[in-house]
């Protein structure tokens, strides 16, 4: 993921679909916060208050997964109405999804895996991207293609911290956002590794809190996650 983050929109301006947006310091999604919330939105009406709670808790980078019909509308709403958020699209699987996600206002893209076709579509989008890897060969292949920032998925099932620690010696130029099976108790072990910039997870979004629209609880859990950086 070599492109800088595009500037963020303000609540009074249209999303990226309508053009350029006000400034925010350029940088990497991996450096915005220790945790990137992985959000599955069932009701687009929840997107803005949910995002506001996460941002208030110190987690500005928000990955909205493209697993539900509500996801594009959720991305669009967050991009337009939550200026402190850096909203991205997750579970990106095709060039068409790349195009639609960026049009909706996604400022970064995350895929569970990659192919050359998908990789080129994400690269051409002009926004930062994290292609998913789970093997050393995949990491080397991405490095060959000039990609140094990646999603390690499914993190726990693919070898966890021991695997990532083993990669740091021969492949120090690769940086990761491990996602998959990570929670509050295990996140610090990942964040202590030199090749991990942040982790992805959803533990700050318990299903009962989201169902009850208990955004105060979500904010409190987000604040706890934001304090995890060692």
C-alpha cells in the first residue's frame, strides 16, 4: 500500500464521488491507530453514529466490509458526515468492487487475498490498499510488485505472532495489519512486533451493543483499544 492517504471530507461537503476534499496529513493507514475496526453494517442508518463513536474513542481508520447490501451506503454516509473518520472498504474481491467502493468514498481498500487482476485494480484506484496474504510466497510476490504494506489474514489460523516474527528477519521491508481471530487480550502481542503497524478486529463492536445502539459502550471499548499501542 504505497499511495498516501487522500485528504478527508468535511461533514458539509460531498464525498469523494463529487471531487477533491479538504486536507488531512498524508500517511499510512497502518500508522493512524493501533487498531482498525472491522465493521459489518447491517443497517446503513447505524453507520454514522457507529463511526462517530469509534472516532471519539480514538480509532479513526474504519474498515467497512463489503459483506452486506448496506455497506456502500454506510461508506458513503461515513465519508460525508464523519470528518474525523478515514473510512475504507474491506472484503474487496473484484475490480468492480474497487470502483464502487472508491466512488462511495472509501479512502483505503482491504482484500482477504489477491490476484494480479485485483491488485492492479486496487493500484489504479489511487487510494491506499492492503492486499491479504497468509504465506511467505505471497509476501515475496507482493514485494516484487512494489507492495510493502499488507493484511495478514487469517492471522491466528495462519500462524499468529510466531509466523510474523519469523518473517521479520528475512523480509523486514514488509509491514502488516494482522486480522482474524485477534481480540483485546492478543492484540498487544501483535503490536509489539517490529513488522506490525496495526491490527484489525471487531471486539470493540459487540453484537449486543450494536443491536442496542449503545454507542457510549462502543466509544468506551474503542478508547480501550486505542490505548493498546505498546
